C-alpha cells in the first residue's frame, strides 16, 4: 500500500511538473496528454493501461460490494435470499447477480461524469459517516477491546477529507449529487417499514417468500450455516 500510494503521488507530481494549469483543465484525459508530451511513442498505450486499472478496480468492487449485501442480509437488514451462497462455488451468487441490473440502470443515465458524481457522492458520504461513527465509538468506549489501534489523528484527518469531498461534490454538481442524496434517503422509510416494524402486507410477504424459494432452487443456493455442517 505504501508503494502504490507513493507511485500515485509521484504520478500527480509529474502531471503538474510537465503540464500547465490550463492544459490540465482542458484535457479530456490527463494521462494521455501527459504521455503525448513526455513519451509520444507510448501515448497509445496509456488508454490500455487505464483500462487495465479500471478492470482491477472493478474486480475489487465485484468482490467487496456483494459481500456487504451478503452480511446485511445475514444480519436481517436485507432479504434472506441475499445471505445465501452457492452449494458448490461457495460464493454469494444472489448478491453478485443483483449488481448486474443495478449497473445497467446506472449506465443508462448516459453521461460518464454525471454517473461518477452520482455514485461517488453516496460512496464518500457513507465512508465519512462510518469513520465518524468509529470515532464516536472510540470516544464512548475507550476501553473496548480492539484488534488494532491507529493514532487518533489518522481517522480524524480521513473523516475530515471525506466530508470535504462530499461538500465539494455538492458544490460542483448540486443536481446529480442532490439526486444521489435523495435516492440514499429513500432507504430510511423502506428500512423502517420493512425491517424495523415489518409493515409489509401478508399477501406481499407470501408472494416474496415464494419468489425467493423459486430463485433459491434456480440458483442452487442455501444459507451459509447449512454449508458449515
């Protein structure tokens, strides 16, 4: 992680060393513009390298995001179907497959920068809230046993930076970030109506349970606890 962080910082230093402020602002792809000035023969490889970097990031997201849904379902905060794993592959297949229609819906918005602002706002907002919650927890329970501890300045600085990114997103693109925030807030009534107080009509609940059972058979998935015995 130290090596990757150092390399990223050095790359940004190189951008600002070889390019003017105006060139950075008008460039559609800073890395390509930089390579065209410094290594003209290598400029055509930059899009390929960027694509490989995006592929690696996407691969990490495919591993991480479904498992968050998996844990939420296991804790009763999401339908039980998403807490199931495949009987042979041992992967949370329902949670993984849920990403496909969500990605298609988000890609249907069209403009890439709007999509980035739309998705990154909620992501950094939740990261900021989580780290703030960790600080509150550390203050309220100072003697609680922990697997590891870091200097207090590290999470404080990280939380401040996260909230700064959230505020900057609201300032630079209030429409898309506002829509993202509104979509995020819709989860509150859904949680209280379906999880906290269970105000779901019996007919709807039976229909949902029937669909979940059929999907469980189709996908060949079972609860994780069943696999451990």
